[in-house]
C-alpha cells in the first residue's frame, strides 16, 4: 500500500519562527523550510524544490517534491489546480517571512 505524507498546509500558518509559503490559486500554501521554488506541471500538479528547476524533456528536472495536503475530508492528496498558463511560466519563488518576537510582528527573511 502506498502512503502519501502531507508536505504542505493550505490556509493555516504553522507555528514556526520562519514561514515559507506560496500563493497558489489564490490560497496561501505553507511549505517546508527548504522549499525555494514552486512550479506546476502539464497535468496541473504542483511541486516544490530547493534549487531552481530547469525544463528537461517536456517536464521539470527530476529533483522536485510533490506538494500534498490534507483535504477537508481528511484525505492526503496532491495539490492540483486548473492550468491557466503554460507550465513553463508557472515557476515562482517562495515567500519567506520571519516572526520577530521582540515586536510580535513579521518581516521578510534574509536569504
């Protein structure tokens, strides 16, 4: 039996000092701290990677991890949205925010 582990959280901010997220289909998707890029493939599935991906043989390079989330029904599923633009134009950088405990605020993280 294949078990899929959630790699992201949609909508809720995890209680961490550093928030890493991307806005996908109008929703905040919180990702692991090593995620630097997100991209969509031809089928509409979303992935993240720690290095800038390159197109190779009609897809993104193989060093990518699928974004999977827990649905409202409690199932773990790969994040899939309708394709609005060509898959080559979907690669985007993640947003990194750091919680500042002194001011109880957030600021962009230094890369």
